[in-house]
């Protein structure tokens, strides 16, 4: 029987056990081959197969061992493992994977709305967790993770890679050193260009019950950055958001992009089959689970937004003025911290990409006679302005590496960042200010508790 037929007819879990020789007799908490950390990866989409799959094995295989991989789609599981380039058992069921392979740590790169299932199951069965942002998409799922962590006492890290680019670390240092005194307010605008938003809207990210809207899926990064920079937790959110072009606002719609009758007149048309990696991972395997990667951006199910504005009040008294403009020609952001001794700001352009960031410090001066100081920080090599390799070194190479800026994030930070988005979503829908306290059992603190929270 060939491998594809075998997987289709019996399930990938059995196929994995049949085709490879799983490591026997290991228990969670023991290191694997030559002291390597025993990891398992759950969710073999682009993120899983890329950053935590192929790249992880390329850069960290001296330190970690991939003992198994899991995806509920047996076709993607098979292709994903091949793309990662590992010879390990494959599973469609995470519980079976943990029972048979006993990984020490689960890396969770599944859909946002299924993170809690895998995270909770992993902790219950004795694993530490590394989970992609957003931790989850609503307050009920967030509470289930808080409760599970408390009950089982396992370590759960949320991969906020946006904390790690060297120039952001420098800004954090400058704020911690008191350069601008006490921060009183933050101005933060983030822009997503049309192509990037199109990539969200073709997928589950466009549907609130899958990705929590961009208030959660995308803004979790931004809210976490602010929480971390100012070292405080949010107490109240007032927000507005709207959709004007996508979903039911569109002029026509088709089943999906590649076979749509409106391709010649649709500004968002693309053909997934032109991209071999995406075709092999998604289009070739959609018959297993109906996960369509090139859905119509005008489908009626879309209830995510394009424009977002929020004011967030922190327990420390800081105000954050935030906007996410997710349908524009421009890609980048601008952030400014106003403090009692001056103002610190940075502006980053997605394209054309420079090789450095200029951080500007303007001291307080009513006559504008103190010149602004420019602090230039070069980008480091690697994804997300050089942040990804630094985060991964701490995660996989040297977990004891000192963390003077508190860059590693746990469940509390993961929850606090999504709660701002969840409160913003409620605020915009119900047209009222929404308190963060009471959404979960976590009580916002004026000074953010250090990791693990
Ligand atoms: N930090 C970042 O910059 C960044 C960038 C991209 C994606 N992400 C996050 O990474 C995660 C994955 O993103 P993606 O683009 O690869 O998504 P994707 O939809 O391409 O892949 C997710 C995979 O998870 C599988 N899956 C879903 N639920 C499962 C379950 N319960 N058990 C086993 N498999 C399951 C799906 O079949 C799919 O193959 C998301 O949470 C996303 O928000 C983070």
C-alpha cells in the first residue's frame, strides 16, 4: 500500500507509527538524543512548517529533537513533514501523540480558535507549551487556559516575537532607564496594505469566531508591545471599528478565487496554484477538511473589520491612542511615547525597507530649543527586523539566557494583550467602554507582574 492510500484509509497516526520507528520508553521531562530537548509540533501550516519546522531544524537541531508532528489534516501532515525535512512519526490526534511520544514541549501553531484545545491538552498531559500569538480568541477560552496552567503548573510561553527586534529592545531600555521620565501616553498607528489584508480575508482570519477579528489576531502583537514597553496592564477600552470593502460590502462573490467567474474584474484576484508551496499544503488537501485557503474576500461570512480605533486606559494612568488601518497603500507603523521628560518615537516602513531604524528623542522644552536626538539602530539579520533569531535562541538554544528586558512572555501577558482586543471588539459592537477586569479572573496591575505572571 502506498503512503497516501495508507494515510487516507487508516489515519495518519497509524501511518506514522507504521512508517517510522518512534523513540520508545521516553517520559515527559527527560531529554532525548544526546540531551536534546524533545519537541513536538502541532499545526503544519505555513507558520508551523516554516519558522517552527524547517527553520527550527536548520538552525537548532544541535539543541532540539522533533519527536513527532501533528495536524488534523492528514494530507497537510504528510506534505508538511516532508517540507520540514524530518523523519519522525506523524499524528492527526494530539492526545495520541503525547501518549505515545512523550514530548517535553509542544509547539502550537494551529488556528487561533483551536490553540486552547491543544495548549490545555498538552499541559494536562505533562508538557510545557510554546504557543503562537494570539494565545486564544475570547475570554472564555482564555480563562480555560489560565485555569489549566494553575491546575497543572506547566510552563507556557507565548511567542511575542515583536518584543525582540534590537531597535525595540533599545527603546525598551531607554524607557526603563528613565530617558523620557514617566510615560503618560502612547500614540500608536499601524498600517496594513491592501495585499496583506487580502491574505487575511481569504482565510479564517476574516471570520470572528476563527481569528477573533484583527482586533485580536493582529493587534495582540501591538497591545502586547505597549503593555511590555510601559510595563503596565490595561483597565478599560473604548473602540470603534468598521468594514467597508470586504465581505457583504463587495460587489460580487464566487466560491473561491481560483475558479471564480469574476476574476477579470476583481482587484483581489490571485491563483493559489501559482504558488507551489501553498498549493501543496492547502489546495491539494482541502478535500480532507474543507479548509479553503483562497476563499472569496467578499463572502458573507466575513465579519472582521478594516479600520480600527481605540483608546486604552492603563492601571498606571497611561492612555494609549491606537489605530489599525488595515486596508491602505502603505505598510508600516509609527509609535510615540510621551513622558514627563520628553518624547521617544520611531517610524517603520514596510516597503521600501531600510537597513536601520531611527529612534527620535525630543526632550521637553517649551521653546523648542533643545534639539531632537536621533538614535540609529541597525536591523539584525533574520525575520521580523532581526527579532525571530534572538527569541529562538532563548527558546531553543539557551533557555537560561538572561532576560533583563523581560522579553519572554507567558500566559498572563498573552491574556492581557488579547483582552484589549476582545474588549475593543465588544466596545465597538455595543458602543460602550468595556472594563478589562471581570473578563477573566486576572486583575489588571499598575506594574505588570514579571514572567511568568
Ligand atoms: N508571530 C507571528 O508573526 C505569526 C505569523 C504567522 C502566523 N502566526 C500564528 O501561527 C498560527 C498558525 O498560522 P498559519 O498561518 O500557519 O495557519 P494555517 O491555517 O496555515 O495552519 C494551521 C494548521 O493547524 C491545523 N490545525 C488546526 N487545529 C488543529 C488541531 N486542533 N490539531 C491539529 N492541527 C490543527 C490546520 O489543519 C492547519 O494545517 C496562528 O495562530 C497564527 O496566528 C503568527
